[in-house]
């Protein structure tokens, strides 16, 4: 059902905006038999995932094949081949593809023992089934993820065939069709590799968990709590957007969906208060995008990071905590400075909900989020933690009648969870094609060596190349696939240079304090691509709701997200920010100096602290803030001196301005 948002000028159709910028939301809406059939299929999918979570995951190829079979079938039923085709009726071609989507992966399940005993020898029928399966994965990715992802995958497949004709270090022996199909479709090195494996276990359950949290009314609780905490402050509605979107990001893994969800309320409020549309849309886009950086759940790519790095998921979220805090503190500071610059006040306390009353009435809905943090920290696997969190989300809603989930809503939650997983399934399966080519040809090490050569062993240049690659990929590839590609291609180069700098063997297995910063760097810039022009989908969605200029909204979002462009460089150069080799006192000191630093940087970007900042003050504040964010006594001392000088200058100017008025 289409939701309408009333803005200053005219109503805005939020669902139309969501479908325009988020391909996963542009699906068919059936009625009658087909609606019931698709619902039953999606519910069965979720039940299968819950069954394996409770009673144990099946053999890798079987688990992933069944997972992909459900996913492909639902994708072809829900997403039409052409934009011009009906969104209410099933096209015969899509019906055929849905059947093939079931059969191609199930072929592996039905012939599993035979395929294993053949030890890599493919029959003509295996080859046909494999080619069909690969083509179906590419087509599913085109429909749900977008054409750029498919183009990237096809470039890699082409590389597998033309290896002998490529000059220089990127050359390889080349692959025959049967060898490539065998590798991509009948091993756990390709389509059925780690990305789809993580999708078929952890990620699906966390998406299902998110579906139930939304049904309990947690989203509205977050908005109400944010209003109670920050609605009365300077520029209150904008700060509400930052807080509520950060909290919603723990539930929703989609930047665009988060923008439309919380932005439907916050953007009109910001415009009504006096913020320009471009800034209001940027605030929501930046805050929503950062949700994937915010522990404890983060985005789907964080689960992949745990698998690729071999580190526990609890270590990933621990490392992500301080960078995420700095990101949101930077956005908060930018919003505050803009409010002060425009002289914007907050909302009346009398018109805002009371924190105590909210917590008494609906505070129990937060129990599952607290529980999942506790379970992850105490050593539960992400899969078991998500399973218990799902159960707790249903049970906690029963505490009060007003929040109680009805039995039918529990069933609908199963359907919503399966639907929500389709984009991740398509992205991870397609990403498996890319990884398969990399492992078959040895491209990862080759590219890593080439990048190291181009950068001449310079870590900063390598990081800059990685940043550009991640942002360029982010123009058309979702975060999950973006991270898979950059972690496969660029992260090894970062690891090699960091290992060399530390005096370690660059080709040996890297220690955690080297491998995690490298992967987190790729992860960060893959996410921030959503608010980086020229193609910033989250910012454009925010602009659509605000009825503002998309490019100006994107530029404003980039300014607000300044911390995300600086912090990754710092935690690679100094892994203490990811909680490596840091003492409790050192941690407290680092937090204090980093928060002061990000405040100074944000002030420099917005040209405002106590009053307007001139260019000398801005340069000093930016440099001083940057030095304070970088851990180290010398850098902190110099940074504090520069920031102190700017503060004194601003204080003098502010007093003169006050006396003059």
C-alpha cells in the first residue's frame, strides 16, 4: 500500500520513492491464489531456515543449494523481467524461470553423492545444469541488485577465458567452459561459497529478527525516544533523525529503506522548523546510511567480514564501536552547527513524549536488542544469538497488551523475513561468481601485487585507490557485494603493505590487528558510497522526500559524513581505534580526544563553532581536529593547541558579537 507524506508543497508518495531508488522494493503485489502461493513459499523458506538453526545446518552444498533454490524461485515470481511488465500478474516467462530457479540448485541436492564421487568430472548434463544455474543467478542479480553488479561479474568471467592473451602480471593459463562451470557451480569456491553460506545461516536469521522487531513497533519506539531525548534541543527534529536512524540501522540493513522509513516523519519536521530541503534530506540520508556501521547488528557485510577475516563476530562489532560513535557524533555536530547558524530552536517540551512514560509503556521492546549483545559477547554463535533474539522479540511483545503480536503477525513475520533476504541472496550468489574467478585464476594476489607496485609500497596511496574503488562500485553495487569485491581485490594489497611495515611476511597469514583494519576500511567506503555523489542513492531518496535538489543533497550528506572519510584512514594507520593494544585509561583518553577532534573537524567543514569561522580558523580547526582523532600523545598535544587557539578566537568574536547586539 502506498504511503503518502504531506510536505509543505504537495504530498509525496514514499513508496514510489522507495521503488525508484531501491530495486528490492519494486516487486509484484499479487492478489488471490498467487498472493497465497507466494506467501506460503516465503513462510516455508523461513521455516526451513529456522529448522536448520535449531537442529543443525545441513552439509554446506545442500544447505546453500536449498537456500538458493527458494531465493531464485521467489525472485522470479516477485520481480518481473521488464519494467514495463505488470506488477500484479505473473508473466509466463517468469513462471518458467521460477521453476528453473527451483530445479537448477536442487539438481545438486538430488545428485549430491554422485557429484562428490565424480571428484570434479562433469557430465554433459552437469554442464547444462551448471550453465543454467549460473545464468539464473546473473538474471536474479540483474532484477534485484541491478545491472552494474552483473556487468562486474561478467567482466570477471571474461577474464577467466582471456587470461593467456593478457600481457603482464595479470596473465594466467585461461579456463575452459567445463572447468569454469565446475568451479563456479559444483564447489564451495564459487556461487555456493562463503558469501552464500553466510546468507544461508547468519544473515537470513538476522533479517528475520529485524522483521519481527519492526512488527513489535520498535521503529516508532525509537522515534519517540529520540524525540524525548533530543526533540527540544537546537535543531531538534534533525537530531531526532540522527538518533532514530542510528537506532533503526540496527534493525534495517538498507540505507534507502531506512531513509524512507524514518525520513517520512523527520524530513517534513526538519523543513517545518527551518532547515533547507537539501540539508534535511542529507541529514536523514547520512544518519540512515550509518546504521550499517552501528553495532550490534550492522549490515550483512559485517557477517561476511567475520568469515573472511576468521575473527569472531563479537570482535568485529567491538572494533566497529568507536568509529561508529565518531561517525554519528560528527553528523550530530554538523546538525547542531547548522541549527546554531540558522538560529533554529527545538520543539516545545510540552509537545514531546516523556522518556519515562515511553520506557514504562514500551521499554520492554528493547529486551531483544540487549539480549543479542549479551549473547554475542558471551560466546554464542551469531546464528544461535539471532535465533534466541527472534524468540525473545515475540515473547517480549507479549508483556503488554498494547504491543502484543497477534498469531497472524507472527506468520506474516516469517513471510517478511524471507522477502527481505532476497536482495542479499542475489548479491551473495552473484558475488560468488566473482570470488570463484579470483580463486581459479589467482587474481587476488596478482591484483594485490599490482596495486602495491602502482602505489610503490605507499600505504596512503593504496588506501586512496581502495577508497575510490569502493565508492565507484557503490554507485551501482549494494554494500554486501561491494565489500566482497573490494575485500577480495583491494584488501589483500592493504594487508601486504601493512605487514611489510610491521616487518612481517606479506604473503603469510596476517594477524588480527592488520587484517581487521584492512577489511573494515573496504567495508566503510562501500557503505559511505550511498551518500557520495554523483550516484548517492540514500541521498537521492532523501532529496525525493524533501523535494530538494539531489546533487546538493548529496554534497550536504558528504559534508555531514566527513568522519566516515577520515576515520578509516586513521584506524588503518593506528589500529588502537579498533581496540587493539589499548589500555582502559588509553581507551578513555582516546575517546575524549577523538570526540573533541571530530567536533573541531565538523565545525571547520560547517564554518561555524561559536560564530562564523574564517578560513584561517577553519584550516586550524580541521588540522587540529584531525591530529586529535589520530591516537598519540604528540599528535594530541599539537591538535589540542590548534583547537584551543581556535576556541579562544571564536570566544572573543562571540563576545564582541553579543555586546554589539
